[in-house]
C-alpha cells in the first residue's frame, strides 16, 4: 500500500504562486510514476503534470512554462510549483501515484483558488 498526503493549497491572486507538496509513505519503492491532477466540479479530472521514475516529466499544455513538478527522494515528497496562476487554475488538486503493478493511489486533495 501507498499513502499520499497533500498540502500547500490556498487562496492566491492571479499572477501569484503556490507550491503543493505530496508526502509519500508505505511501499514507496513500488512507485513507477507520480503526478498531479485537478478537478473542477462538474468536469472530469485532468492530469496536470507527471514525473516518472527516471525523472522525465510531462505537462498538460495549459500549464507548460508555468508549473513545475519535482521530487525529493530523500524526503519522499513530490512538489508542484505553480507560478503565474490564473483563475482557470482554480480546482481541487490531487496527488497521484502509479505502482509497477498498475495500481493507482490518490491523496485527499487540496483546494487551490485563484482570484481575479
């Protein structure tokens, strides 16, 4: 089993920055990829950023150049640095992990609200 706990959400003005953190515990050695997803009420959950075991990253087009996913293996923590935030970035952000067996794990979510 893998447990994920997010923190760092909040209210910020447009153009501001936030950093989300996700602490991973349990069978961390089984994790193949980590990511951040977001969801707005009434819409499907969207994958925002992914970081794979080897360190490669991918971003959805709407956040490229503004968001950065990274990890600190010593702290078992994955980060999402969000800069130049826009009102349309408002959502509940979820940390997610995928293990080598294809099982997915999710955090409880953290609210990010960007005011105009």
